[in-house]
């Protein structure tokens, strides 16, 4: 599939697109959906829902022929379709790392919520902020999350502010939430001069530091935190995410499996 990558492309004729944004906010929008063949609104997170069954937890569908097997590729069968949500400050690398991660996992699709929103609204994010305001944007963002969370086998790059609304957490928690923790000082060097609307101030670093302080607790609600250091390029950061998610799964086996192992250890019969 072709990942959706256009970011913040400026679109003129704001008036013309206002009705599209209203439709989007009402939930009635269409988007280029590369995952439709996997769509399964009934998916639940086996790592968090104790009622879910697990098939062979260590099954590996990646052993065929000349496929290069790496730790990222081995994540897919362990996740059983469960989505990975990347959260973190703007510029922390959610899009870049998410795209790389999905490619390496091979059986996962990459979805970028900001890009989906821009396409569905027919407006760039700066235009939405400028003409409709932040509240309208947050509303649209929540609607996009409602839509994408119904899909499985996705690495999803969220917008930095998705953590702000409590209602969004009920969707994020259907997947494994990975916080890319990166300092404002490192980030600002990468994104200074770009069109992120919240950073159009006289002192973007100070603004980003304030946003970080305001959101810190929310980001820390993630299942997994990965520190993205100054010297860590996208490839290395992706490796660290893979390692951290494997560790999360090791420590949080599906509850069904734990119950089954315990029952067997206790000499009880287990009825599937
Ligand atoms: N670990 C990294 N090392 C170097 N550059 C990075 C890294 N992560 C992201 N970038 C670059 O920083 C910019 C912002 O990254 P992006 O993935 O768009 O962040 P986000 O999606 O979190 O807003 C992009 O130009 C991206 O290529
Ligand atoms: O942090 C935020 O509130 C925002 C982050 C942006 O996404 P990225 O985190 O992908 O830059 C985008 O959703 C919007 O500009 C608001």
C-alpha cells in the first residue's frame, strides 16, 4: 500500500473546505484506508483484556525462505494484530519512526493521523488552526482516532496533542501505547522553522518546554517509554522501540495465557 505521507501541505480556499471539516467532525468522512482488508472493529487488546484467548504466543510466521528475520519482524506474530500507538511531543519522531517500524515489521501498516486528518478535511493543519481554531482541530483529531482505532495491524503516529482528551485514551488503550520521550532542546533543532501552529511564537523553545511540562504526566501514562537521545537516528530509535515493545510483551503476556499456564502448573485441566 502507499503510506499517506503528505504533511501540512498548504491548501488554499479555506471557505470551500469548511463544510468538509464539519463533516469530518461529525464522523462522516472517508479516508484513504490501506488497512481495509484487515478491518475488524471487534479487535481487542489481548495484553489488556483478560477475557481474550491467545493462540500459540510464540508462533513465528516469519521463517519462510529468504525473508530477513529481525526483531521487528518477530514483533508482528507476538502482537496478534494489536496496534502500536506512538505518542510524544511534536517533532519527537512519531511519523519518521512509525513509518520505519511498520516497514520493518512487514505485516503492519503505517497510519499517520495528522495526514489522514488533513486529507479528510481537505485543509492543512495550520489552516485548520488558523481558520477554525484549536478546539475544532481537537474535535476532528478525536474523530480520526475513533476511525483508525477500529483497525488492526497498524503502527499509528498520533498528533502530539492526542493525549489531552481523556476520551482519546479509551481508544489509545486498545493498543500498545509507546511514548517517544525526546527533550525540547533536541526537538527544536529538528523542527525549527516548520509550520507547526503551536510553535509560531517569538520563542519556540520556551513554548515547547511549557507544552512539555503541561503534558508530561499524560505522556507518562503510556505502556512503554523510549528515550530518544540526541545522537539516536531514526533507525536506532526504531530498534529501541522494538526492544521495548518485546519487553512489554514479555512482562505482560496475554492474561489468558497466564491463567492457562497457572492452571496447568497447578495440575488442573484446562478447557479451551
Ligand atoms: N531520531 C531522529 N534523528 C534525526 N532526525 C529525526 C529523528 N526523528 C525524527 N527526525 C526528523 O525530525 C523531523 C520531525 O520528525 P517527525 O517524525 O515528523 O515528528 P512527529 O511526527 O513526532 O511530529 C523530521 O524531519 C524527521 O525526519
Ligand atoms: O502537539 C500538538 O498539539 C500538535 C502536534 C502536531 O502533530 P505532530 O506531533 O505530528 O507534529 C499536530 O497534530 C498539531 O500541530 C498539534
